[in-house]
């Protein structure tokens, strides 16, 4: 093998290694830019029963279910940073749909989701978020089970998550078999770009903070 061929192979191998390292440590954690079906996605988000602290900064929609460990971590670690930057964190809580006859939510969870969607109480979300999911009994709330109107609200949340799944997938956002992965974030940059992320991994967090002007 000539020296030229040897060094060419070395350069190619190093370049491929650098490209893989960039993808592994950076590119695969970056959010997707939403360019398809924006209006339909916005319609689902704005018609949902989100709750927010009512801040005046950029909007960030956060789709969660209460017992999701990644959602709990994101709410504890990242929502305060975004809110400190004035971001209006609009939390869309859902109670997951049953799978093959197996319930994926509790009665207390369904009750609380219905109440949040109907009355849009941020203090209730904070109270629920501060409690251990398994210990929450939805005190003082009207039960959703057995109430046709409130059950319909719970189903509306499930339908919203299901409707988001194909729309986000078309834009390169990872989705799970049951629907969107959680927490799912959708926001706008200062330049007006719509971004989305299945932010179950902490390595995605820094990109969201950077887009929304929050401190690391």
C-alpha cells in the first residue's frame, strides 16, 4: 500500500469517526424543526385543556402523563428554568388510553385530568405535581368515572395525543407505539421556527433551553 493510500484511509476513518461522534453526542438529541401540518398541530394544542402559569414570554406546550418518570424529572428540573426565563409552560396532562383491556391510568388520574381540562387550574397542577403519583387521591374533585361529560373530556385528551402522533412523526419526531413519547414538547424559537422534541432523555434539555432563552 502506498503512503498516499495509507494516509487517505486514515483521513477517511478519522472523518467517519468524527461524524459518528457528532451524531452520537449531539445531532441525535437535537429537536426537530416542524415544517409540515403546522396549522393542524397548533389547532390541537390550542384547543386542548392546557394549564399554564400565565407568563408573557414564549409558549412551550408540554404533553405529559402524571406517572411518567421522564415527565416527573422534566417537570422538576426544567420547568422552573423555563419559567424563570418567562416561558409560558403550557402543560397538557392526559390519562393514557387502555391497552388490550388493561387500564393505563388510575381513577384519581382520570379525575384530575378532567378537572384540569375543564377548569384550567395551574395551582391544581402544582398540587398534583408535588404529590407522589401513587399517593394522589384527587381530594375534593368530582370523579370522572361515571360522569359522561368528564369521561368525554378524558377521551378528548387521549384523542389529542393520538392525533399528534402521525403529525409529529411526519416531522421527524420520535413516537412510541401507544402514541407520542413523553414528555413531548412543542415550542417556537425567537426566529419563529416551530420545534418539537420527544424529550424523554436529559441530553435533549439543553437544546430546548437554548431555543427559549433559559439558563443552563
